[in-house]
C-alpha cells in the first residue's frame, strides 16, 4: 500500500483547513495562517494518520464486498 497523501480541505471535526500546502485556522470571525513549524508538522502527521485510517476502512469495505469464494482468505 502506498503512503497516504494529504488532500486539501478541512480536517474532520476541526477548525483546520489545508489550502495550497498551508494550514489555516478558520472560524466565523476569519482565518489565520498557521506558521509554527512544530504545530504544522503535527497537523501533517495527524492528517496523514487520518488519510491512512480512511484508506484502511475503504479497504475493509472492499474486502467485505468481495465474494467469499474468491480465495481472499478472510476470516469468517
């Protein structure tokens, strides 16, 4: 499996958005660019973990939709 890639958009259930490779904190009052390297690195790591988890769930759903006689070797 290849490494998950960061996609532009909001992190789920957070006020953080990735736009053009930069993290922004957003609220109803406006947006501010996140510039702290430690903070943005943590956001990168978290977004990568979320993408990996999303991919793992998608893979599980795909395996569940595979006919059981296909030799997938899944647990019954």
